[in-house]
C-alpha cells in the first residue's frame, strides 16, 4: 500500500485525504494547527498529527506528498522532503488522476480569476452537468467525491501555488487573465511568479486552447512557447477574440452584445470575453452565451454594491488583495472615493497606487500595512482595524460620496481569508443603519 503525507488540513487537505483514503492509500495528514475533523479522519483510518509537525514524519519513506498550496516550498518542514526528492503534488493534480471524465476550463492570472470562473460555471450549466471548483473555494477532490457520476464540465480557478504542483494536469481550454506583481512573500522574484502562471498550459496540446490576452504586455512576453492552439484576445486591436460593431466576436462568430453587459469597467469586459470564449470551446452555444452574460451580476467581494446609507454608497471589494486589483476598483468609479485599505503585507509595495491618489477623496488605513499605505496621502487616517475604519468612513462621508473597501492587501493579519473579511465589512455597514445621527467631525 502506497504511503502518502498530506501537509495542511484546510478544506483541500481534508478532502484530498478522504479521496486518497477511498482509493486505497495509507494516508497521514499533519497540520501546525489543531485539526477540527481529527476524530472523523481517524475513524476513516487516516493517521492524524496536529498542533505541530512531528520530526518522526521526516524519516518515513513517503511515495508522495500533497501540500497545501499556501505553504511555501521553502518552508522548513517541506524542504526536508524536497531534499529527499519525494514528489510534492497539489490537491488539484491528485484529484485529476481520478476524474477522467471531467473536462476543464482552467483560469489563472493575478486578478479576475473568480469572476471568470463564476461566469464560466453559469455558462457551462446551460449545456449540462457543470461545477465550479479549485481556488474559488471548493477543492476539486471535494467535487469529485460528491459528484463522481460521469462526465462533467469544470470551471476551475487555479493559482500559481497550485500550478507548481500540477505536472500532468491538462485543461481543455485555459487562460491567464493578466500578470502583475503579487505574492512576493512566496516567490523569490516577479519572474518566478510569472513563469509559474504559464504552467497552466504546459500539458495542453493539439486542439486544446490557450486564450492569450495580447493587451497585457507581460502575457505577450512570457507566453511565447505554447504548444496548443493559441486564441488571441484584445479589446484594443484586431484579434481572434475581439470587440466588433458592439459585439464580442470569436472568429467572426458573435458571442454577446456588450451593451447588455451588467458588469462595470473595462476589466470586466475582458473577463466576460474570456469566459465566453472558454464556454464556446467547451460546447456552449452563442445564443446561450449572450443570454447568460446579459443577466450576470457582480460576484461577492469584487466591487460588490452593499447598500446606500444617508445618500452614501458602500462597496465591498475585499477580493482586492493587491495594488493592481485596487487600481481596477478605483478606475471603476467616476468620482474620487473614500478608500478603506490595509492588511497582510505581501511585500509587493504600493507604488502602483501613487498614480491614482486623485481618485481617493479620503484614505483610511488599518492593519499590518497601515503605516506604509498612509504614505500615499498626507491626510491619511490611521486606525487599528476594519471596524474602526468603517466607523470613521461613516462619520466622514457626505451625501453623494462612495465608500470603497478595497484593501490592496491579503487578509491574513486579522482575518482567515478575504471572504470572511468581506462579509464582516458588509455586516459592519449594515450595523451602521441603526446609528443614524451619530456623525460628527473627526
């Protein structure tokens, strides 16, 4: 019986452990923190070691390792197995071994992944059985364990972290949304990060598709050795996938009328184009593409309208985990906004925001990066946490203002993930409705 070690029992670690156990492997799982599902996993026959990694685990001859993508390869515990040349895989790679009837549309890139994944899922549902999976929050192994009942189309969001551990994974169609600086707390440099993204198409061949965003110069530079069919995409110039006479067309086939697109901003037009072309390759008819895109609204946590209080509109962009994403959010509004920003430091810097300070009426910063972010505006307000920042924004805002929560940072300093952070922000805003009349000068 083959022996497998799973490092990290987040949702993906939990489900891949169950999958491998079900497939007859001798599975051990370890986590530096407490594993809440410990008793359940033990009852399944899985060995569990939590609240720290035992040194004894380093001495066992493992057939392979499955590593949580958020744990860096330079982690001391992980490095031990790299030195021993033990294969280290991502959960997506392992799950794909046991899903021969799944067809994948794989989405990676710095920003826009979740929007495209969600939209592609909605499009794929029009033709048959489909699921959204991967980095969107539902591990592929979970999808497989719950729905292993034949053929299915998968809208798969996949991160650079995951791609590093996917040596055989092959999507039918893939896309890199854009490439901007991110995750320099994980990768040695920006070149390493960009190259990791290009792994999405490394196993594609023949008539598989890679959709190449030629409006992004970094993609043009880095994606130059693609073995499958390349579909050029642009909203600025002539391409295979482009805007023509008010329609998005692919090889002159009209996919959708841009006048009916509900998502705001040029970036969302690009997102919709990518999702539409992927869906077309996966068998969705043009009429269905136009109908779905015409009714698709913004996803949770991405420039998501929350409510209006006293004539002030509040937007939740918790998924704005880097500066480029926050720039996109700022460019989506016609007037300067009250910006709430701050969080975990990924060491990418905030220089990209300096060109957009005119789009910020008032800057309120918090979290681990508050001091660095405050340098953007001389009158920036520094506070400790999101609750305090939201309260200050409420007291400062006047009728007609926009309050935008777009952190430009990851959530890990004060929250478990961006989803939790966004939902808590929305709750703070809803709580403000009962505090009418408390405004005062700061």
